[in-house]
C-alpha cells in the first residue's frame, strides 16, 4: 500500500522545475496555469531567481506546490500512473497539505495557487519582521522539546511548531524566547538548536491573524470531495470530509505539524511505501521515523520514469 506525500517550505531552490518544463508539455501547462492564476511570472522566479524573491513566503509556498503538481501531472499523463488508483492516502507537510488536496482533487490548481499565495502573505504580515523566529532542535524528541519550550518562554510565545521525526523538532515564537531555547538546548539533553532562516514564526499562536485570513479565504473557496483520504497535520489522522478539512486547514496555521505521528499512523494503517513528489525533504524524515517501509523521492524526469516502471 502506497502513500503519496508532498513537501513543505524549505524545499524551494532556484532552477526548480526547469528540467521538467523543458522535457514535458504537461509540466509547462502547470507552471503557466499557476502564473495566470496569480497574475505574476512565478515560473520565471522558480527558474531564474533571484533567490531572495523565491524564498519570500508568498512566492515559496505556491512555487513548491506548483513544482510538486508538475511532477504529478507528468507522472499521470506521461507515466500513466494515477495516484487515485495506485495510492491509499495522501499527506503533506504544512503547505504540502494544500498540494496533497490539489493532488486528490479537492482544490483546482488555480485555487490552490491563490490560497497559498494568500496564506504566505497572511503569515508574513501576521508578525512584524524580526519579532518572531523559529529554531530546529537536533537530537530532540517531542517531550524534551516541550520541556525546553516551557523553560525558554518566560511569558513569551515559545511552542513546538513541527514534530518532524524522532530526532528533529522545530520551535516557533517570539525571537527572544527562541534565542533562549537555542542557548538552553544542551541543558535539556538536546544536541543543539539552530535558528532557521525563515521570515516569520509559523505554526504558533502568533499566527492567529493569518488563521483568521485563511478562515475567510477557505469560506470563499472551500475544498471539494477528495479522491483519497488525507492525513491532516493537526490531527495526524485520516480525513475524508471536506467541511472537517476546511476547519483543520484553519487550525493548521497556528497548530503543530504532527508529521512524525502522521507517518507512524500511516504505517499503522498498512502503508508500506511512501512516495514524495516534488522534493527530497520528507523521505529522510520518514526513514528516521519508521522501519520496514520503502521511501522514494521523485523530482526529475529520470525519477518519474523509474517510478512509472515500478508502480
């Protein structure tokens, strides 16, 4: 049984999708449709940069989604592989949950691009630049990370944002509290803390204004029926009801990304194979979280051709 999974922010890089667009009309159509939906030449920023434009949250989020959907469309149209036929479920890390919903037919490509552009803008404006920060804790499990977050908070926001795998947890909150957490990491039995190069403190209560903006946007553009169950970030459990998923997408803006638990739950439901489309970020996390599963990351035309032959 196979799960198709989709990466989150941090998997963007200048040049992404260039080889696919050169090789496949199906990929070019995806990038063109996203450009038209957003009224901007996002595909050029993906192809040529500059890097600081691509890493802007409002560009990075739709770009990562567009790249993953381009991989999927090439796989479906040229590789003859339907994820609805071959997959048991889908999941995505943070913004990747929107990509997963697009892949499963709950959102159109144009609507997904517009929702992610808005989500990126809303997250960026929720907290003035410099006031928030995030850090990755390496060699930390959830329990140690939560204890550290409580110790470092001192009345400020300092929360677990991402539980990625058994040895990597991300904290988010006020910049001073996150800096304290990094300084205190070793005292809490954590190998080290690293400040992340992000422009806003995602997945913590400081993102409440962005959650409200997404509630309004999703009321205007609610998800439709999906072809495969989706494991939601905030529950680490399968969802099939569009109304429930709409509520969970709003919660996800301020809530913890329970990726490790989602992977464990998928394996518990019988998933033996994980296929990451559009990145090589989730594969290593999955490999560190569960044993006895196969993990494939699909980014290039060669990856697509290899997968099409196998599945």
